[in-house]
C-alpha cells in the first residue's frame, strides 16, 4: 500500500515473515538498527550479521530524551551521514523514538520501521507522528516525519504478550468506530475466539490490520499536520493521555487507556446530545467483551492529577479542551466551552455519569 | 521582504527600532519570549510588561539539549498550546535554539525571531535552519523550520561588542563572495571606516544586510532542504565547523572561523584548479583587511582533533567530504575523492599550501 503524507511517500508491506536487510536497503554501511530488549531477536533476524545497533530499554516510561540521545549518539558512532537510514524495530515507543531521532539527526535522515506489535501495525507506525514524553506529559515533544517504508511481519504477533495484544486492540476498536459499524461489527468474533490468548485466523487478522492502515492512511493523506480531519484519530485520547500521565507513564498500556477513554468519550458525547445512546452502548459492549476496564474512575488513579494532566493536553486550543466523540456512524470534534460542560467532564471522570 | 521556504512564508522587516509585542502578535497570552543574558533588556523593550520569558546562558558552548529543554519546560509552564508563539530575541544561538524548540514543542508551534546581531541578520535568522550541538559536533541535531516573521532592528547593532560585529562580517563576506565581486568590492570601504569599532553609515549598513538577506532568501526559496544550490551557503563552513569543534565550541566566534575557512577554501579551490589565483588573492585581501586570522594552522589548535572533527561533518555523503570553493564570480561544490586530494587538504590545514 502506498500513501503520500505531506509530500513524503510511505509504502506499507503486510507480510508473514520478518524482512531481511537486503530487502530494506542496498547499502548496509549506512544503517543503524534501533530496537529494545524485547525486539533484539527480531533485529537479529533482520540484520543477519553485525550491523550497528542501538538497544533501548523497553516501555513507555523510557520514552524520554535520554533514549533519543542514545539513538543520536549511536548514529554518530556509526558515522552515519545525511543519507543514513534509521531502522526502528519494535512497537509504538520504538517507532516514535526512532522516528523522532531520524527527523532531527543532521536535520533529517531516512527512516524505515518494522512494526512488531499489533498497536504499531494498526496505528502508530503509519502517519508520521513521532515524539517522546517530557515532564510527565505524553508526546509533549515530537515531529511529523513519516517512514519511507513500514514492514508489518504478522509472524511476530503470535509471541506477543497478552497485554501487548490487548493494547493494540484498543486502537483497532478506535479505528473501527471511526470507520463505521460495518467494521466495528466484525470485532466481537475476535473476542469470542479467545483473544488475547488466541489471535484471530490469518485472513481476519490481515483484514483488520489492512483496513485500519487504509483508514488511517486515507485520513492522514488528507490532513498530515492535524489541522482538521486527522483529529478524529484522537478519539478517546484526551482521556487516555491524561489517564496515562496520572497513573504514571508506562503503568497502564496505551491501548487499555484508549479503550477506557473511548467509553468516557461516549458518555461525554451522550451528555452533549451527539452520541446516540444505542451506539454508545454498542461501543461499550464491544470494549467490555475484550475485558477492558470500563467504569470510571480508573482504579488507583488520583482524580486531581488526572484533571491537571488533562489541562496540559496539547489538543487544547484557545484555552479550550477539545474531544472527539462518537456520532451516528463515525465521530466528530467538540470543544468544551461553558462551565457546565466542564462540570459534566468532571462527573464523567469520577464515574458519576454512567450511560 | 517576503520569502517562501518549503511552503512556509517568512516576512523580514529591516527597521531602525526594536519591534513592540503589539506589532508582533495580537494575543499576548500565548507568547513565550526566549532571550539570553545579553538580550534580556531588548526583550524588555519588546514585551513592555510581564510576559512569560525564558532567559538562557549566552554563547555557543550553551547551545545544547539542556537549553532546548529549558525552553520547552518554560513553554509548558506558560501553558502554551499548539497555537503558542515562541519569540526568539538574540543572535544565531538564540535563533537556532528557539527555532528548534518551536519546531518540536507539540510537534510544531509558531515562531518569530528578533535578530539582535549582525550575524543573525545577514545569515542565521533567515532560511529556517535550527539546531544545537551534540557530542562536540556543531548543529549535529536540528530541523528545517523557518520563522514566520524576522525583525532586524538596526538600532541594536551599535552596542554590539566588536567580536560580535566581526563574527557577522565573516558571514557577510561569505555571502558577498557567492553573490559576486560587484557586492564583494563594496566591503573594503567598511574596513577602511574603522569597523568593527565603527559601523558603516546607515545607508550602506542597510544595503549590505538587505542584499545578504535577498541573496540567501533567494537560494533557500529554490532549495529549502539543501539538496542542491543551498550547499553554496556552506562556503568556508566545513573548515569553520571543524575549527570550532577542535578549538572547543564557543572559544572562536563563528564568523571568525568562517573567514578563516574561506581562505582555506580558496587554497583548496586553487589547488584543484577551480579558484582563479587573482580571485583567491582578492578574497584573502578583503578578509585580511578586517583583521581576521588568515594563515594556517589556526593558533593553539590540535591538527589531529581538527581532522577528526572534519570527518564527522554532516555535509559528508557516501563517505566523501564535500567543500564549497570560490570560482570565477561565485562558488561551486567539490567532493574530495582521491587520496592525493585528501593529502592536499591536510597540507592546507597545516599551512603548507599558501596561495
């Protein structure tokens, strides 16, 4: 699949096997592999032999400037020039960090991603958002920098921990809600078949990933820098990012936070008269079938820290908080302006506004 | 003057007075002023009253991630959203740091620069190159991110230290060499009038700055990401960056290093049969008239460290070092390929190849 994001071309390959370095590039002498402790063995399979490599600590809590600096210094040690290629092998965190480092090393080098988690395949690796967390705020710092090629080797998903698979499913559900009930209605069968322990069959898995990539790629092609339609992809994310920050970055998986945030968005949308009750209930039912935390408040989370984190959200504009809420068959943007609307928000976070 | 760099519009104002905040933007509540110890009083005049401000330590040796992080945290403390405006008040270092921070805060905010040094006016503030130094390599990390508006208040130049004025003159000479002898021949009169203690008269000063901005803006409009013609602006810079790194970042001013580097480029160009001897001698004579160090090696500089720094230069491609050397009436790119050419380079740095 080909996409054009902000004038840059991205090609996506959904295949069974892990790609080999010879497929990825011709000149092995200008490559830096970036992976984490969990994806080092996948990087081995890609490299085949000794290639400069930077192994980072895994987890959202390590998505910091320190990690970016480690990549930049590894690139310098490998004597990479402006035509160097950064190959990120991992999930969303590795993709975001490698992409950011590639975007600023010598003011921008080449970037290739091998997505090794469901979350990275259905969401993070496509669309060019890179970044890291600063002062406890998720992705406070970053760039728009699409990879020239993204590989999605399905084989790697079978060994993924259940928590990781569930995290990816959160983003897949989000995309299905945006794409419409035709897609959303295909998901409960995955839960019924024993997900996250069992993955859906090959055909369904490939269908879901491809459809998610096509949907996201289409939106991002139209609105690369998120001035309009791309904001829809933040469904559930204003709540999710605040939850992740309040709980301590890394302690709740991103997809789990997104799933919980989507239900809060349904409640907000319903309170504002935008989300039909039937759709809100259907969405909650799909999310519940995958075993996510559905009710608010999220256990062991400080409400005040949550509200504080929400105020720092970067989707804020003109001082107003914005949210994406589900509508009849997709979702739309709302900005909370009045005092009473903000009060509803507080009730929702406290769990005092169930559907 | 208007320019379009990579699809972004930059407007440049060359005026006498320091701009006021009301001229720069309408909404004072989304502004962060960034300055250093030396430009804090200029920032006072811009702000008029209390506006969130970040005061950095001055000097190239402080052009590090720490400074960038200080700006980002100040922006977060000021609750800047994506529509926030970073206003950089200072010379090249403040411009590079503020521009870089603005390019990555929430994946990109608005950027305005008030250039307060001759160097920033004739070169650094126009064209969108931002960055900072890492591991002793100048501008190893950065982005292409043009300011939407650049103010050049000539009044501030009169109180500039002589070292700063000389630094700016180095870049002005560079631009004049590229633009042709018609411009270059106008410069010796400035030296004759007592520069750097005395500035040229208003008319000549404005003429030189405007012509330098027009030349650079024209080049960058054609080649924003430096894949072709923009490389010419690096005349003298491969030598200059290596000299600055070898001497210890901050100990030699950038323009002084550029002036010295241009003479080395003349020697290299002459050795390769590209720079006519008469033009090389004229260039050396202009540079000498301003009192720059002309002969090699540069005093108190380790030749081995110099060569090492040169090998890490980011203008390297396919492992080959590239240089801009003067030709008949401008300059052109050369790549050193053969062993004997690299040997000439070593001789030039050691001062064993005078014109």
